[in-house]
C-alpha cells in the first residue's frame, strides 16, 4: 500500500519535467546567441597575417645599399688638393782638378825647409847624375778618386786651389803631407789633404832604382 511520501513524489513529477524542458530551451537560445555574437565580432586571423606578411616582404626586398648610395651622391667626398712638391734644386757638380806641378828635390833629403828651393831647381841640369824624375803628367795621381767637395763649401760657394807638399816613397805611396799654400777655406784644404794622402804616384828613379822624392801637388776646387 503506497505511503504518503510516495504520493507526494507522484504529484510533483509533472512539475519537474516541465521545468527541465524550460531550462533546456533557455540554454539552447543562449548558446545560439553566443555563437552568433562570436561569429560577427571576431576578425579573420588569416587575412590579418597575410597583410602583415605583405608589408614585411616589401622592406626585406629593399636593396641594402640604397641609403648609403643616396648619402654618397648627396654629399660627395671632397678630396684634398694634391701637394705639389717643388723640383729639387740640382746643384752643379763640383770640379776638383789636381793640377800637377813638378817640384821635386833630391830624394835623399827630406828636410821640409829645402822644398821651396827644390821647386826652383827641379829642372836644373845640375841635379845628381842618374836621377830621373817623373814627368809632370806622370807625377799626377794614377786612377785615384778626386777629393770630395764639402757640402757646406758648395752651399757657401767656396772655391780655390790648395797646394799640398807631399813626400812620395819609392813604392809610389804618400808618406808625408802638409798644406804648402791654403785655398783660403779650411774645409777645402782638409778635404784635399785627406784624399791625396791615399793617392798613388809614379816614383822617381836613380841609376835604375826607385827612390822617394818631394812633390808639390795642387788641387783645384771650382763650382761650374
């Protein structure tokens, strides 16, 4: 026999079914409205992405050196004017002329005080018999370099002739040398002395044997 509780449930069953149907209908309407709103308000992501890709592609394809070349054309580089160096001043070559002067003395005497006297008697026939002195041109230096013309002497236009008194040994070398007459310029005198000291000469002979003798050697410095 059904209880009072079971009867109450049976009386309430039609109301519960109707309420469930109402809730279902409301849920369907809400879902449809939400779907329609979402469809109309959301933009298509594919179209936006393609537009950005198109813009980016234009910048990437631009030449990399377009900006630099434009700047170079608008602002040309001004090269400095070339420095024109003046032509070097060519100084004339100095002429050093050793002008031989035969002024030999008797070879057995090496006294400097007798040199001047010997210069006047070099051609005297009263020379000792058998003494043969080199000819004036032969007494000159044999294939020896000319003295160096000092740089300062060329700068200050110094010129002149140095007369050197030298003693030539039997082998033709110079063993003694001194300035007999200055050119008036110390630089020229010292240059001539330093060079002639290493010159080689033709020795004198007496009775077929080579002997030493004194000799006066002029050296001329001239600027052409």
